[in-house]
């Protein structure tokens, strides 16, 4: 195959066009400012975590409902997630889709563990034959955990994006 690119190895520059130390430092300073600017842009609106908490509470509590109600509630929750995330993306203009460092990763895992534990409790309530009202407890715990841990996650994420030198490299 023929290549129409002028430089077949763009990562290899001739020694005569190398970057000076001051130019490299300027580029690094610009990157740091860009990271700090990004960290200020990913502030989650006040309504996002309560809305997400409501969706996760539906997931956590739906299993204890009688008949076909769990299926309808879970389907509604699944439909609500893209609406919520799309609305957030339009509002914020930028979306971060994964943790930026070890602390935000731990907070995300903690939130997921709470959701799994709450869903497990809700399923157990159904199999134990207890009143579906008991599902309000894991649903409430999930709502509170999603709001509280979600806000902590956002703060930690912003810190890790703004100051990447503070986080260990892999």
C-alpha cells in the first residue's frame, strides 16, 4: 500500500527541530491551566445526584414489589438514566466517564457496592415473603448513599483532574 503522508514516522523528529526546555515548560504550564479549567467545568448541577439517587432507589427497591411492578419500575429506571446523563451533558458541556485517580475510583466502587447490597436486600425481602414496605429501607439507603457519595466523588474527581501530580502514576 502506498502512503500519502509526508512523514511516515511523525513521532521521530530531526534533532534540529527539537523543543527547547523553556518551550516544553510553557507547554506543561498550558496543560496544567487546561486541567484546572476542565476541573471547574465539570461541576455537577445540584439536581443531578438527587435524580440519580431516585433512579438507584427504584432499582434497589423494585425487586420487593409484587407481580409485574418490578419489571415496570426497572424499565422506567433504565429509560431514565440516558435522559439524565444526556441532560447533564448538555448542561455541563463536558462529561467525564471514568475516575481520574485512586480516590475517585474507590468512591465509585463504594457507591456501586451500596447499590448491589441494597438490591440484594430487596431481592431477599421478596424471597423471604416479608412486606414490600421493607424495601423502602434499602431504597432509602441507596438514595442517600448515591447523593452523598456522588457529591464526594465529584469533588474528588475535580481535585484529581486539577492536580494530577498529586496522584500516583501507574
